């Protein structure tokens, strides 16, 4: 066996059922086949996992977003990690493009769990030696793990799309918490920054109140890490138009798109909602004329390659 064959033999890419299309694109970009894996449910709902190839001594990457159905995909991921650990894999990296439960990262009221920390414990105990993810909702979640965490930024690929827009842009943060992200976009695009002053009345419900910054006669681009029910985004779009924006777009990493999100987007002021493929779109979302998907497969493939080769991953953050 020559050196190239040995290298291929030592790198294994496995996927669950959450986002097989992204996993296939990553494997194709790397030039490696997906390792055969069975991940099915028994009639009572229990999940059965079986790895279909020898992984002893291998460097294994398990690609699984913990998106809807969140609990099924999370348990499926944990069972795959446990199976690989018991099969004597040398190193197991959980590639979680979308990290579910990330919004529950602190106690906001008494007697509630810190769910993002609990999920981190699940993955560690199940057998993960490393985590590779994209745009964590809060960067400090990396501190919940006692193992290496690489938090990639989808802005690396989303900015390529925005750079082709031939209009004067202003980058919009939909709330004060997203200002750092919006500022990073604005700096790289040499654009101005504005902030939506938002009041949240209840979970998944928000009302945009005011715009801090000049958006008049500009293409306003709202950037965020995720779009869930779409309430914040749609309210921001309305407020931006009221303040004189020429056009409004959204640029979001994770298309959670739950509840009335698609209906709201269709009826919104947005000309385009650009999302990454960290979460697969439902049939309804895929048919929405305003949603456009940009793939992060090559970004993740490059990170996997660098981790496997023991080279720097930080070059992907610049």
C-alpha cells in the first residue's frame, strides 16, 4: 500500500440523516468516499446505528447538524460517536455545521437548564475528541467543551456573494447582540453599519422599534447567524424601508425557518434572503423564490483536510 492509499485508508467521513447532501458535497470536495453507515429507527422510535467499515486507528469525521428533528439528530450523532469510540477509532471529530440548543446558553430566569452546556457534555461523553462547527450562536459556547473546538465563519463564503452587489450597501445588525458580526461584514465590504433597536416581547416574537444609522437610498443587508420564525427579520425589513432604504436583503448562516417563517419571508420587503446549507431546506423553503442557498461544503472540506493533516485551521478565519 503506497502513501496515498494509506492516507485514504486513515481518513473516514461518516454522515447521519440530518444533512446528507452537505456531507456528500464535502466528501466530493475532499475526494474521499463516504463510509457506509446505517442509521435507522426501530418501530418504537429507538435509533439503530451501524458503521459499515473498519475504522480502527482511523481519523473519523462525523457530519451531522443538530437541526429539526433536533432530538433525533442529536441522539443519532451521539450513537455514531459511541459506535466509533467502541470500534477503536484513533480520533473522532464531530462536524456539527449547525449546533442546536445554542440559544439556551445561560440562565435567563431561575430553575432553567443551560442546555448548550448539556449538549456539549453529551458529545464529549459519547466519544467526540474534537468539534468542528459553523457560526455558533454565542462564541463562549466553545468554553463548554473540554476538547478542541473550531468555530468557522460562514462569512468567508457569504462575503463572496455580497462583493458582487453593485450598489452602495449598509450592513444591518438586527439587534445589539449582533453588532460585532455586522461590524466585521461592514469592515470587509467597506460599507457603513446600522443597528435595529429591537424589543422582544416573548420567545420567537420581536418588534423592531428604531434604526440607529443612515440607510436612506442604500441597499440594506441584514446579517445574522440564524433565521428562525422570521419575525425579527421581517420587522427589521419593514423598519428599514420606512427609513428610506432603496432595497433590503438578508444574509444568514443557519436557515432554521420554523413556524410561519416562509410565509413571512414571501410577504416581506426582502428581495433576497441568502442562507448557507448548514441546515437542509424543507420542500416549502426550497420553493420560496426569495431564498438563495450558498454552500459551505468547501469551507468545511478545507477545515477537515487541515485537521487531518495536522496543519493550521486558523487560516480559514481570516
